[in-house]
């Protein structure tokens, strides 16, 4: 879902270049919520693996142009089926890109270590269109009064912070004592605490486990909101804190003051991008990096950070020492600074 969110500047650039065009997006089923309420699109279509024949019948030469936002074989095949002309990202390996290069009018090589927004900007430039760096977050257009029923309090009158405890994979989780200390600090600052999360049973079980030991009142909406509704919630929040997950990218795109807790992941590739785009790329490693409304934290005491592996044991259910070692005081300091900057900006 985070990958789909990163395509929105490319979609916006296409809309600005071709204001009368009908632009559709094709994504895997389950990711279409990232594009809900996106005025740059006519519609978002979905597909599942294994339905290639039906997809070919549905899309055959239906479009004047297909823009392939991935380097893999299947997106390029779908682009060839759908578009009379094509443009797209290409893998760097000759044995994987030669036929794709022949099939596109405009192609840009995108190695694995190239940040995806940079690849999209280069693709826009190759197509001869102006680059629009704005990340477009979804919206469900929920009115303020509806949030009173969802949250059990009036978000127009009470400040609240959103915490996203459970990334999809274990190796991206921050430590439980850290979450408990953070919640206690937020309560001491007079902020309500709202918990977001996905509907998966593993994620829900982890949220229940963390909250059972917190002994503080929170509002748990995890598994209850669509992605676009989560975006609307984040736009009202005073603060967001979360690990390397799609919701953290969403918070950054919604201009919410965001504290991103990073472990094995390289922020040069996957650091959250503020709504207006990145004026300065992230560094590979630093204790704290600020980019507009985002503060990104890493653990500086380990030379292996970021390793770009799936945890210390290199599998998705592995622990990550860098995240287990990161203490709550650093996260709290970043959160305090984010709130102060937000308050100062509101006064100016």
C-alpha cells in the first residue's frame, strides 16, 4: 500500500500534463483504498494473481498510453496488453530488461537502490512532462461529527495522538516497554491516545498484547477503519508515531507531525515523504533526521543499521536488535519537539 501511495505524484504529474485525459490505475486487490477520493483518477481498478486471461480481455488496447510503475514482468505485460504506447520503469539487468526496453517508447532504468520517487521523476522527465512531487493521500471525506461516534470523544475539542503499534512484519516492531512509556508521557501531556492498525489477526493479537500491559485508557480503532478513513483521522491528529509501515507514510503525506521509528530499513529508499515532497534526501544513518513534518529515528549505537535485512535472523518474524534497543526517551524527545514545532507554526 505504501508503494501505491508513492505513485500518486506520478499520477498528479500526468493529470497536470493531460488535464482532459481519463486516467485509470490498476492495483492489486486490497490496495485500491490508497487511491480512494483521488481526484486525479477516473477510477482505480483491481486485479488478483492468476486472472491474466480475464485481464487481457478486459484491457486489450483500451488505452492510448500505459505507464508501468514497476520493473517486474507482469506489470510490463499488462502495460503491453492495455496501451497502444507505453512508458515505464526498467530493471537494470540486461536479461530482464531487453524486451521491456523494446516495448516502451520511454523507459527509465530503476535499480533496487534507487528511491522510487526519484525513478518516477525521471520517468516523467523522459515523457516530457513536468514533475509534481506532491503525495496525494486518500480521503473518505468523513465529517467531524462522525468521528465523535468512532472515537468516543470530540476531536474538535480534545487533542489526540495516533500510535500505530503493529507493522505487518515482526522485524519492524518497536519494543513494548517503549510503547508503554510513550503512552504514559502522552497522557501526562493531556493528549488522548488513539491506536490504529490493520485487520490481520497477528496484528490484532500484538495490539491486544501491548495494550494489556499499558494500564492506561486508549481508544483502539485498529482493524475498524479503511485506509482513507485512517487518512481523515490523521489529518485531525496532533501527532503520529509509528514504525516503518504504510500508515507512517500516510501520516507524513497528510502533513501530520510524524515520528517514524526505523530499524533495519534504509531511509534513503523508504523514508516517509512529506506531502510536498522531499527537498533533501534522507541519509543512510543518523540518530535523528527531520524532513518537514517528519522526524525519523534510528538506533546509532549499532554499526549494522540499516542492514536492509528482515531482522537479525533475516526472516519476517525475527526480532531486530536496533528496535529492541531504542529507548523511549529518544522517541519522547522527538515527539515533544514535533508538538512544539506544530504549535509554533500554528501561532505564526
